[in-house]
């Protein structure tokens, strides 16, 4: 097994010559260690041949490093369950080649994944579930060995490091940011999705009450590497609050600050930008990323011409640790 930094990229390590169907706990530990220490939170394992149940096994092996596997709880628009794979969801516009593809309750020709067209803009960049009391620690995607399930252009998954962005800031600015928190709001996120799609069912006051906003530090510490990084989510930030006084800063200043910090992380967000690793999917790629220290975004592709299918798994959350220098 060879583990090396992704050549010419700002982040990411790749593993060659490994098989996640038979990898030992020691192999997995080496991969995760390289992902944290060298990869700034992105690990790409190449050339895998994984059935859905093998993905389950791979994630069970990874789980001790990322709190625990998160069971897949389905809401409208998401993929149907795969029998025997309680942690697995499907992403993309792929149509079943036959009835009961992957053992699912689907008919030939049915779209079997959750498909949300991506945009190229900065708004697409996010970290998953920051509005939860325990934001997710990691997400994994796998590109199955199918010859018609990846677009030949577009459809990359883009990553940018919130740790690198924090480290590049001036000391005085780092110090200022350590004194701020931001409000991560599920309602704000839902209203954004509703504004993009007027036909989308509006969330109710009751649903909003079930997911109250969370106040998280703008600078967080990684529990393993102890590195500090920015923790922002432009899609769902409702306010920025001064930690010492508990007072929100003026709304316009908060919006400008979050936009500026997002730009510090992703630049213009486009593939080719020196801050961005755009993962071009190949059949058999298994990618896991540390959701605590990265922003990510899917790139658009021509869904009229091409199909895309990825298996998706996630890992449970943990409370966000504040700055290591109070
Ligand atoms: O489809 C992709 O490339 C990214 C998916 C994503 O944003 C996620 O799983 O949170």
C-alpha cells in the first residue's frame, strides 16, 4: 500500500494498492493518520471494487476514527434504502439498469439517487450539518465500477481547507476571530433552498422549532491534530456574535465578514484555483473528507447528456471545540 500527497494539489492524500474489502485496522489507521497530517482532511483511495455491503464494511472500519457511522434517515427526494446497508444513500441522476438495481425497490429506468443540480457559484460551498447540535465529522463518497455513471466533464467534488485559510490570516485578525461565534440556522438554509426552487414545499414553524439554531465558535480546534481552523457556513449563517458580550455584530458587517472569510478559504471557488482541490471522479474512487476542517461543493455537469452516481455515507457528529488559544 502506497500513501502519498496528491501531486500539485493544495490538499489531499491518495492511497494506491489497497483493498478496502480486506484492509486491516492498522492499514486504515495509517490512511487516516496521513489524511489528518498531510492531506488537510481529504483521503482518496483508488481502484476499489466495492459492492454496497463492502462500502458498509469500509465505513465500519473507519468509524472508530470518526465517532461512529450515521444511519441514513430518509426524507422526500432522497434515494430509497438499499437492503442490508442502513448507512448508505445514493447521489446523482443515474437511472436503474434493471428492476431492483442494488436490491432496491426500484424499476428499470427510475432515477435511483438524490439529484440536486449543483451551481458553480460561491454559494455552493458548505460544511454539512453545522445547524445540528453535533455537526457531522466526516462524509464518504464512492464511485462504483460502472461505465456510464460518471460525467466525462464537470461533476467534480471540490474541497478547500479552513485550516490553511486560518493559518494564512494575520495574527491580529486570528485573535479577533477567536472572540466571535456565529449562529448556524437550519431555517436560513431551508429558506435559501426554497428561494432557489419556488415549487419546493415550505418548512413549517413546527419543523423549525425542532431544529433550533446553534451557536458555534468562528475558530475551532481539531480534536486530533489540535490545529485551529475557521468554522463558517455562508449558506446558513444567521448572525455573528461577540463571545464576550453575547451581542450580535451589525447584520451587514456579519454578512461581509462571513463572505470575506469564505473567500479566504475558497478564493473564487473554481477548479484550478490554488486553494481548491477539485476531485475528478474515476470509477472505483473512495473519498472520505473531514467535515470539521473543509468547505466542499459539487461542480455542475450536463445532466441532459450524462449520468452521475455516487454512494454516500456519513459519520456522526460531535460538539465543536472552540479556539485552543482562548
Ligand atoms: O456530490 C458531490 O460531489 C458532493 C456532495 C455533497 O455536497 C455532500 O455529500 O455533502
